[in-house]
């Protein structure tokens, strides 16, 4: 028997009991007597490389069994006494008892009429820790004219004044949570580097002055065109994590990421990457998957590896802003084809970590759903807020312009950011969007892994909040694909989920 477990398992046991009163049976040992009845719960099954995969859709837990263990599992479709199982198998009694114990702990079997893991563990929604992300849309201006820009960024636009920025930072620092992040987005924030420097310096000074025990992370999203050595030094000194836009080799990147006059931006972005790498700045490359590169996954990955990139997030074109009507956007099926090829490359070479695949892998290992875009209710408007240049508050920066009815108020009108989470009808509906209540999701085997996807995308592009998001068919195909790859190439698990361990029983 082979199954994944997080090295942080004890933390999950304590955290989930304190936060949700959910008991994880990682260390439970059921009483098994000769007369004890054992039953395998309904599972999705698939044969992979000489093993059989068992996946429980209710708990999103799974394992791999060898041929001897499969014979036992096959006999458990109906309840069987432990003594009957011993008579049917060549397995030693101790091994049989261990097998049943682990199936019980994983929520895959009942022992004595009771499952080790509550089968309704996700019935009221996903389990997650509150990790605040406050997105500061500091400017609407951008020096590029990307074909698919979700923010409709342009050469002219409003910029957040320092008073508004300082106020947003003050209120962010009031949060006490296991994780608080200030995320600078645009437009292109670095077009006014002095403005950005003032805000970051203020945040660090206030953080030290308050004596916060929990530090605040600072993240910058940039196209890199304006970045120079002095700015890179500042980012390194202040511990800023950078998300840098890069779609692949120069010929691919420059098809869509151009200056208004038509000049490509690749060389400046590549130079920015080098400056960040030289200084040891934590950098995640953000690539957009569209018609310009969706059939060129190998070229994209190989190029990023040659640039020394260790981590990348390859997102499809967001169906909002200019991306909503863009001919460059790809279907969920095309995105599956692209990321499926990336998965094979990553699993075989282990040269690069793709963060969407990593988030999906983590959902297969740990019981929490901490990546907000694979969660219902999602984090938008709950533990994620976006504040635009005017001080208006939205649940998500990507949908700020396309879903104006999601506006949650103005920063100057509230005393605390927590107050923004109340009083907007759409956001209140988002908070009650549970995947079990979405008709098209309720019976899907993979529902507790994707959790219905992005709420605002469903609202904007799929006809309402109670619909699955635009990537539904992608998730339906990618999760079983990912399980098969992990079963065939177990070493790939640690690349996607560093804290993951394979357990043998």
C-alpha cells in the first residue's frame, strides 16, 4: 500500500480541530476483532503500472494497492468479517490488520460500521486557514499594450495617492493571521518607482514599530521593463517577492507583450529576471497561455529552464478585461493539452516547478484548500481584497473592472478592513457558494479538489455563481491525469509538494 502524507501532518491535525472541529484520524487505530465487519467505501478505481488507484470523491483521499491488496479490496465491496478476510488471503494477519487500519485512517473503509474520516468533511465547504491577501492596485498605467490584459491597463490612468496607500497598509497591519501579504499590482507599479519605494518603506517601518510577531509579506507583480539594478537592490533589501511576466522564448513572448508602438518587451523582461536572480530575490515567473504558445509547451519549458527559472505559474488567459474578447484566449481543453505536456516534462526532468500543478498536487496531499482560486467559497471578498487607485475596495483585482457590482465600499469610509467584508449582495452570495450546492458539480468525482473554481469567472462568463467556472472540463481531466502520473512516477510528488511524503504500509 502506498499513499501520500504531509510532513506537517501533526500541524494539520491540530489546526483543523481548532479551526473547524474536524478530527483527522491520522493516528487512530480501530479495534479489529475476528467478528469485526470491514467495508470498502465507494471509490473511483483505475489500474496504473501494476497498482490500483482508489480515490474517494467524498473525502478526496486516495491510495495505491498492489495485487495482493487489491484482492482484499475486491472482497470488501460488501461488509466482510475480519476472520473471513483472513481465511481468503495469504497476507499475514499483522499485514492485513495494518492494511485495514490505513484504509480506515484515509477514509476509504469502514471498520465496525464507522469510517475513520467523516464522509461529510467538506459538506459545509472547504477547510482552510485564514491568510489575508491585500492587493494594492497602485496604478492603472502601463507601458505595454498586452493583447489579453485583464486590467485593461493603458498608457494613461489613475494612480493611488500616498495617503490612500498608507491607509491601506495601516489597516492591513491590523490583521492577526498566520499569513498576511501586501500585493502590489497594476498596471505597472514600477513606472513610478519612488511611489512604490515610499509605500514599501512605510510598510516595513510600521511593521517594525508595531512589533508584529507575524511578519507581513510583500509581493510585486511586474512586467520587468522598467526594472534596473538600483530597483533590484531595493527589492532584495526589503525582502520583496516578485512575480515577473514572461510567456516563453522571445518570438513567443513578443507576439502579445508589446509596447504600444509594436516593439517587443522580451529582452527587457529577460534582463529584469537576470537582475533579480543575481541578487537572490524570490521570483516566480508568470506566463500566460494563449494561442501564441498553447501548442509549444516544450519550447516554453525548455526556455525557462535555460534561463534558470525554478518556479513558474502558467495561467490561461483570464476571461476578463481585454482577455474576455481576445481571439488569443484558449479553451479549457487546449489549456489541458498544454499543461498536460508540461506535467510530463516536469515529472520526467524535475527541472522546474509549475505552481498550478503544485497547487493541485497539494490538494491531493493535504486536507486544506489554501489556494483561493481552487476553492468555493473562494477567498475573494473573504480573505482577499483589492484596493484600487481611488481607494475603492473589490474582492479581486482581476475582476474589478469587469464586475463593478462587486465593489465593497471605499477605504476612507470604513474603520477596519474587516468591515469591507460585509454589505455587498454579490460577495455575500459568493460566501455561500458551496460546491455541493452547484448542480453541475454535486456529483462530480473531483468536486472537492477544484471546489467549483473561480466564483467571479462563473458569475461573469458562465451564467451565474451557481455554475462551475470556465476551467471545469480542465479540472475534470487534469486531476485524474495528475493522479496517474504521480502513481507511475512517484518521485514527481516531492517536486510539486516539497512537504509530501510517500508512506508504505
